[in-house]
């Protein structure tokens, strides 16, 4: 790692470690802080924004200047199932749109604890079904999501497999949180290295999301049977406490006969892609997501 990248990482880690948790400031303020952080990550002006309403769900098309007319990506934002929005993740989703030359649809799903499982997942299903109904015959639809949004993406795929419903052509999971029992060894192994997440906070957050059995494959989709699933790219940071989620999922996908690509990025942290404005590794990782999606669509 060169000195410049090391300096940038140190600054990001310092900022992340100083960030308050929802426990210390309350959920409303926690959400507000995430929204305010988006001010530092303004999307490229060349990416067009087109608001759309899907039943009761606010959504927005992100359309880069140069895009493949028949390529669509449905993006589900992260935020621990309790925070995040179109606004907070617009820059990241816009960068993915540009990287894969696609129209990206990002949307606001209902958040816990006001709207616990399965309300948010129902919104994700509603948006996907809307895409199928309106574009399924003419476009190739891919899925992408980060953290809890990657969890919802995999939960959607789990439900589609159970119901034998039409699948997307491929999916991209960025630092997925897909085991809400938080039982894997990397929670302990990487606890001193991860500047963003802790096992104790994640366990409490999981209980804000639901009071149901956390092993339910629609809550912890790592527990699903993935036979018949379409290709998946998983990107995770070496220093995440959630790294084992990605490793275990990749192994399960391989065992099911799926096409899966697991990328573990050296020295990286949870959803480092979010900091692509400042971090070259974020830009490189996003370009690889674009290459993967274009391969299948």
C-alpha cells in the first residue's frame, strides 16, 4: 500500500470510529447524520435523475449519459435495515450506473423498527415485480445492494427461488450482511480491525429488524438453498467483521452449482465503495461490478 492510500485510509478510519451509533444518538438522529454525510458525496452531474412512484414507494432512475438502453440494475441501499435512503446512497448507485452503462433504479424501502420484517422485504419484492411487469420482456434486469441492502437482495433471491419466480440475470452483493445471528468467527477475529461495525451493535440492530427466528432464510438468507440461482459477484473487505458471511455464502453457492465470484479486497473495510470519491480501491471495485454486470446483460 502506498503512502497516499495509507493516509486516506487512516483519515477514513478516524472518521468512521468517531461516528456515533444509533444507541448513543437515537435512531432519528442516526438517520439524519447518514443523510447529512451524503453532502460530501455528490453524484456526477452527467447522471440524470428521474423520480418515479411505485405504488407507495419513492424511487429514482439514475441514468448515465452513455448507457445500454436495455440494461437495468435494481439497487437496494444499506443502512442496517434501520437507516439509509435514495439520497444517502445516490452517489454509490450512480457510480455503479456509470460503471455498467445501465439505468439504475434506487428506492426507499420501509425501515425498522417502525416497519419490522417483512415490511422492507415486501417493498423490495414490489419494486422487483414492477420491473418485471414493465421491463421483463424487453430488458435484462440485474440486482445490486450493499450491506443490509445486499441482505435484502439475497432475501429477495431466496424468495424467488422458493416460489420458482423469474430471476435477474445476475446479482452483485457488496459487503453483505446476510447472517443476522452474527455468529461467525470473523466477528471476533476482526473486531479490532473493523472501523465501522461491532458484533454487539449488529445483534441489537438485528432485533430492531425483527423479533422472529433469525435463522429464517428470508431474514438470514445465507441459510437458503441456492440451487438454480443466477450468477453472483460478492465483494468484501479483508478487515470486515462480516467477512465470513461472504466466504460461507460463496462456498454454499459453489456447492449448489452456481456461478459465483468472491473478491476479498486487501486492507478494505465495510462498503469501502461508499468512499470512492476519495479512495481508488472503491473506484476499482465499482468498475469490477460494472464489468460483471455487463458480462451477463
